[in-house]
C-alpha cells in the first residue's frame, strides 16, 4: 500500500515508522489540494488533518484511493458523497479529547469572567491597579449546553464543579444522564432565554449551519456570554458582531471561525479576492472579531494537548492497520 500523511508535525514521524516496514509511506506538511494532489495520485491511503479541503475536485486527483483516515473527529472537510460514490472508505477518530476540549471551554470562560488577558497585560507593564478588572462569579450562573455528546457531557460535569446551574438541548436527550448530574433538558428557545452562558457542542451539518443567528440572539438574555469550541459555521458571524455591538452579547470565547484556514493564511485572503472562493463578508467579520477586546479567539487549539494528539495519531494508525487487515474501524461511510 502507498500511504501519505498530510499536515504532519515532526513529532509524528517516529510513531509512524511502523508503516515503513511493509508499505510505501510518506509524510508531508502540505495540505492536499488541486495543485499538489497529482504528486500523490497513486496513493492507496491518505491521512489528512482537519484543515484539509478534500472536495470532489481534489479527491478526483487520487485515482487509486481506497481509504481516507482523517486525524479528526469531524468529517465536514471531506466530500462524503463523492467517497460513497467511488467506494472510498472514510475513518475518523471519534473520541480523543473530550475532557481536553471541555477544559478549554472553561479556559475561555474564566478568561472572560476574570478579565485575565487585561489583568496579565496590565501587570506586565507594572500597573497593579484594579480599575476596570471587576469580573463575575460562575457560581449560580446558568450554563446552556447545546449538544450533550461526549464533550458536552464533560462540560456539564465541570460546570457542576463550579456550582453552575445547567440546562441543555439535544435532539436525543438522555434523561438518565440528566438525572444523574442534576440538570434539565429544555427546548432551544427556553435555553436561549434562560442562559447566562451558552456553549456549543454539535457537529457541522446542514441542520446546524448558523444555529445561532439573528433570530436566536434576539431571544437571549442581555449580556449573555457565547462560547464556541465546535465548528465555526454554527454561528452567523455577522449576526454575532451585531449582537456584540448592541450589547446583547457581552463577550465571546471562540476556538473556531468560519473560513478559518483562510484567516490563518493571509496570502489566501488576497488570493480569494480574485478567485472568489470565499465569502469576503465573513472573512472581514472574522478580522473584526479578532480585534475586539471582549472577544477571545484561540486558533482551533482546544484539542491540542499532548495526551489528545497522541491518541489521535495512535487511533489513526490503528484505523489504517485494521483497514489493511480487512476489518476497518471507526468507519464513517
């Protein structure tokens, strides 16, 4: 088998050496794209990361492709319809850092509630005054959790440790779990109306696209806090900007943005003006958000701990080995 790992980091090389014993294997820090996929056209297996754009046009360049072993839980960067049509198996890493992402949620929330960025910046300049640094307690605040899968459940457990009240929304509520942790499932409108803090933990699908938009922001409390560590497309960014400007949203903690890879690479922003492949209004909104003092953005790093990334890699290697042996695991198609 010819196996290509894309978007790799140096530390991943040693664990992957096992593949070299029996297969033609290569690692690259490149992302698969139309202009480079031809170099790897005869690959049997590819392993991309979440930032790859595996559209039908890109996948068509891989004429011998049998397996995509993505090093992520999400598969929205892959054209699943094309894979089904061509008989390409897609495997993911369904669980690797549930607690990791949940901890990041509270890292963002505590950054907001204790004004940590302003406090640290100020003391680094030798200013120890407290003016403007008054925060708020999480204790007794109501946390609205949208999506109670593995990560959402970890968030709820942590919230209970802060003595927060929790309400949740899920298309498949687990009342036994709710009773065990002493929280309540409610309808979406009730969650929006009651919550002091809202955190998102659902996948990116057609049904969840712009899950929070103008209509939803209007139903929220004035001064609500928004946290998103799931997918950037869950929030209408322009509606969020308006809600912030009106004071409806007091602050936001975001680990994800729509058009995120393009924001990460400024050269792509200029190129997109001519190619018109990206939504320029969304890109502009992203850049405005990056500069707001009450919006705290991290670079899609919620998952990025030593323990989590190691689990991602070893699960991926297991997915590849199981596929080659004829017993694929964690199959998405």
